[in-house]
C-alpha cells in the first residue's frame, strides 16, 4: 500500500464530493458525483475490499450516474445552490 | 503531542468518513434543490460504507479470496490473519444495493414533483403551493 | 412443518409479492386473492407461533442451518410473537377492507400496488421477527422503500411529502446502520443475543455510548418522535386513504418495537436504564411530544391531518412509558403498541370510508355524516372512545397502566401530559361528532335527498366492524394478554 | 434553518468524533471485529462451502437470507418506479417526427395522423434527435456483445474472483442501457421489452426464494443448500457451492431487469416512448 497514493485519493474524494454539491449545474453535479463514486471505488480497492469496489464501480460510477443524467434530462439543469 | 499525532495518523480513514458524513448531512438538510439533496443523501450513505470498509481493513493481510484453494489444498493451512475481514464487505454490498434502490425511487419522485410544479427548487415549490 | 413457521411466515408473503406481479400481466383479478392468501398464511403462522411460545418458551430458527453468531437466526419470544400477530392482522383487515376501493380507483395499477403492499408487510414482519441487527436494517429498507412508493402514488402534494419522507427516512436508516457499525466495531458480532453477551465488559466504552445514541436517534427519526416528526403529518395525510390505513397503524408501532428490542435485548436493561442515565431526558422529550402533538391536532381542519397529529402524540405515550423504566409503565407501553395499532387502524379505515364517499374529509363537509354513513360513524365512535380512553374499550387499559406507572415513578409531568392529551382527544372527536350529528345538513344547500344512506362498499364495512369489535375484545381480555404474554415479554430485572 | 442545520451537523460530527476516540487503530489485526467472527468465515469457507471467494460464500450462504432481501429491495425499487411514474393510459404525443432516410427530409406529423411504423424509407426519430453518428453507433455496437459476455463471466466466475450475481447483473443491464443510449429507446425496447423486464425480475427473485423453499421441502432449513445434495447428485459441500451459483443467477436476472426498467422509466418520463 502506497500511502501517498491513498492520500491523494482521499483528498480527491472530498473534493469531488464538495464539488458535486457546490457546482451550479445539475448535469455537472451528476458527472462529478460519478467521479466521486469512482474515487471511492479506488479507495476501497486499495483497502482490499475488491468486491465492494467492483460493485461501486458498476453501480455508483455506472448506473447511478446514468440514472442521474436521465433524471436531469427529464427535469432541468438549473439550480440555485 | 505525540499521542495526538498518533491519534490523527492511526485513524485518518475514520476522520475522512466523518467529514464526508457531515458534508452529506449538511447537504440533505440545507440544500434547496431536490437533486442536490439526493446527491447529499448518497454521499451520506457512501460515507457509512467507507466506515464499514475501514472496519474490515487489516494490516499485512490480502484480499479475502483464498489462494491455491483447489490445487493441493490439503497441506495448505489457512490463517485468519492472512486475509482481510470479509464480513463488512458482504454487509456493504447489501448497503450499496439499498442505496441505488433508494436513489431510483427518489429520482422517480423528483421527476414527478417536477412535472407537477415545474421546478426543482424547494422554496419555489412552497411558494407555488401557497399561491394555489 | 411446524418447526418451519418462522421462515414460512416471511417467505410466503415474499413469494406472493412476485407472483402478484406476474399475475398482473395475466389477469388482474388474481392479484388481490393472492395477497389475501399470503397475509392469511402469515396471520395463521403468527398465531401458531404465539401459542408455541406460550407453551414452550422462546422459539429459534437458524436460517440456512448456520448457528447463532455465524448465520442469521430468528428468535421469537412473547414480545415479538404478539407484535407479529398484530402486524399481520392489521394488514389483512386493511387489505380486505380497501379491496373494492382499490379495484375501483387504481384499476390500471393493481399489480404493482398489491406487490408493494405485500412487500411492505413482509418487511414489517421480518423486522419484528429477526434476531440479527443487520438483517433488521435490510428489512427496514424494504419497508421504507415500499412505503415511499405507496405514499408517493397519492394525489396533490403527495410526491413532495414522500420525497421529504425519503430524506428523513434515509437519514434515520443510515444512522441506525452506523450505530450497528459501531457495535460491530466494538464487539465483532451482528447477532443481537451475541452482542448482548459481549457488551457488559464494554459498558464504559465511548464507542458503545456513541452507538447507542446514534441508533436511538435514527429510530426516533423513523418513529417521528416530536422534534424529528416533520415528515409524518404530510406523508400520512396525503397518502392515498387505502394506504394510510396500513402505514399509519404499523410503521411507528413497529419502530417502537425495534426501540424496545434494541434497548432491552441488545443493550440490556442494566445499561439502558442504569449506566446510561438518560431516561429522564427522553421521558421529558416524550412529554413534549404528547403536548405538542395534541396542540397541533387541535388546529387542524381535516380528519386525516388531525389523526396524524394524534399518532405523533401516541408515539410520545409509548416512548415515555417505556423510558419510565418500571414494570407497570412498560407493560402499559407494550400493551399500547397492540391497542394503538388496532385503534389507529379503526379510525383510519373510517377516514378512508368517508373520503371514498365524500371525496373530502374537511370538517365542514362532514355535516350530516351520521345519517349518510351510520356504520362507518359507529366504528369511528368506538375508535374515538378508545383513543380517548373510555373504559370498555382497550385504550383505557393501556392508558391506565401508563398512568399508574407514571405515578409509581413519580413523574407527574408525564401523568399530567397523558391526562391533558386524553382531554384534547375528547374535544377533538366530540367536535367531529357534533358537526356530523347535530349541525343541520340542509344548511349546505342540498335537499333531503342527499341525506339517504350512502355507505362504503361491503368489505369496508365488514373490516370496520371487525376492527371495532377487536377494540372491545382487546379491552375485555387485556388482563389475560398482560398476564399470559406481556409479563413474559418484559425482562425480570425490571421491577 | 441554516443555523439550526449547522448546529445539528456539528453536534452529530462531535458525537462521531467522541465515539471514534476509543476506536482501535485503522487496520489493527487485533480489533474485536477481526477476531470475533471473521476468523470462522476465513478458515471455514472452503471446508464448508468449497468457495474460495469468501465474500461470495458469506454473501450467498452464511448470510444468504440478507441477500435474498437485498434482491427484494432492488425488485421493490423497480416496482416502485413502475407504480410512481409509468403512465398506463398514455396520451398520444403531440407530434411525431419521421425521417425519410434516402433524402434526409424530416416530416412532422401532428396529433391524429400516423405513418406505418415499419416502412423501409421512413424511420421514426426522437423529438430531440441527433444526426446519425458513425463512431458512436459502431463503437457501441461493437462493445455491447463483449460487455454482455463479460457480465456472464462475472456471474459464473463469482466463486473464484471478485464479482457475482449482483455485479454481473448490473453490467448486463449497463450493456442494454448503453444500447438504448447509443441508438434510441424504442429499439432497445424491441430487444428487451417492458413485460420481459417484469417477468425477469420476478423470475430472478423467485429463483432465489424458490431455491430456499425447495431446501425446506427437502428437509433442511430455509436456504440450507446442502439439502439439495440428493437432487443435484453431489455431496453436501459441493451442493452448497452449486446452490450459491443458482441463487447468483437469480440475483443477476433480477438486478439486470430492474436496472433496465429503471432506466426506461426514468429516461422516458414513464411513457416508454422517447428516451435520452
């Protein structure tokens, strides 16, 4: 386990999470949320939880993001916060 | 000082989960946009999954898939210390599924709300309710 | 076969839920009978289980044949046995009562509706029966998800109310999951009995304290105890009437059962009431919940909304009674879980019947309702008397236990809150009776023609009358219930 | 409101930090979590179930009952979306667009008029139509079969490597979703219809619950796969391994069907007419 690598990913997780909540465009927020999930998945893979990482990669970064994009497409991209 | 440093370094994964959890909780309660709230809800759930996975971590151990299981397994003795604790992983697979199921229902409801009020902002929705 | 009842009671409804979906594509008329059959089986199994428990003590069942800490084990004792019967009976009565209304109002979506209905009940039964802390979370989520959908299918603002419920409910469930994680971290086990066996050496640990507080916060959120009740009134009042007769009586009561189970079985009374020392604070919270629930109920202008605030006050009764931590009050709290489920069912079914005929339940539209729907109103009167706490009905007995427990504990604020709430309930219901019985109907502009009897469908009347009869029977036999079942449900350490 | 929320969040964080002070260090091999229950799973997964991937063994056997309900959760999410959004009595779309393929001319047909759906020359297109893209279309068409193959591999190989029914099902569903995104929703529905998703999701969970019930009838406890030994003609330990495979297939079917139907319903507003 390389601790620098893990540290960078931990940092990116928090950045992506805050970014997904802060960005003023819902489509961007959904994509950033996908990035957050993917970083999370890398983190779990580093910790040795391969099954959980695999699931998160397919569900969190894959299908969830598609569902978000579909919902944003059917509603609006506009947000005030 | 050393004790504090040991506390911070020894448990930094736990601190990250607390930070993420607070971010998620704050977003669910304070954000006005429904999709943003749903993202916050998901971050909250992922933070808890991170916590469980951190419980399972074990230094000096490998992933919970037994090597050389079927070729010459007789003389190969399995030590529990060699493999990471699998139980939290199992629990979290279930939790991820629950999270995506909740996400689906929440998105369906938010589409329904949008069709009804024409906006996703909570304050604008309440304004419309008050007007009608 | 009888040793497999604990599995069958959950699995038959679960399989029925999937069969309903398939049946929906073949012929919609099969949906309701399949659901009714599944719930009847569950009720039969629950009754048999209670008899078994009464005869021979706690029953355990090992899922997949793995013993206690390794696998998932069901443990049925007197406490969850009786709650199982209540859950399946209430669900069955509501299913039968609303069947004709559902067939008329939701003809195009019968299959998904009944599928979710049965899954909801499966989740509740599973929560009650399980002996594994994590399994409880999964079942909790089944109940919540189906509940969100059933509430969200309502008209007007129901989707928004349901979305709010999702946010609050998910936070609550996540907190519960986090609490279980803390327990797992400090004990390494997920089985409730196993955790309880390990915990005594860890009573001083900060992790266990945090686990307890987080778990309880999550459960309070789910059961809508006063400061965390925000989601409940809108969700229950805006839900389709056919559903609120299911969700309102069961969800909060089952959550209170979970609280009792976690506090007594997992953390043991010695920790919950001894080491922790927060009982007084929670009783005061319950007192505030009762008073605020009653006040807010007074300011409502429609029947269902008023009933939801009464539900909030009733949550205060049970939480307060439990945390008073003496035997009498706890008996009252457990008895009230049973009685309150029955009486909430009765009044919500009546509200459903009224809304079906009037398309509204605002007080000003209720004029002359006694002449139009005499049977419904008769049942509503019995339910109201029980909620107020008038002797032959069951509400009186559980309230009596709660009151004497409060006096024994010397907590007079709780006693006063209970009496105040009963008074407010009396005011609330007699206002409705006054409007429905005495205010002249013709003032509204309709002729006497509209005053003819115009009752809800037969099945609805049957289950209304059954619910009303159950209220009186529970009242008459409450002594037997207490001595034969509830006495065994409360651990012996509590005096 | 914001201040109250902030206070609540800070209180909650404070409680969590207070609780974490007594935590064992991260990755400590002697923490209770790693010493109480998990050694049993690690040491006995092979002797008990003959499955090298301990996570799969625990997921589908020791805690198989949880997993059954996990599948039920996914199923109920699918049904919930169906109940909430699906319009069973669709009102006809305001207008439809048809494209004359040889010339590229687009015709708009207002409500009432209709063209035969399957003429060679006219192709129905979405209201927000993007011109035909060779790279996207060909790329996706090439990828879809391989993704499906990989999904089947993940389901079948869950005993020996990370993966299993759930992951495989999601990947299979993702392949169908990719097809729907790259082409359009209608051609995806022609391949995997709505009725099919409903049947498959019910069938998947029925396989799981039915296997459990079968074990019960054969004399074991619910979901005790070793009771299937006589039926499968193997010893009880191998029967557990096979039982795990059977239920994983059920999970995969249910998850795939629900993921696809969630996408259909969300992306088309419940009309299953025009998608993303």
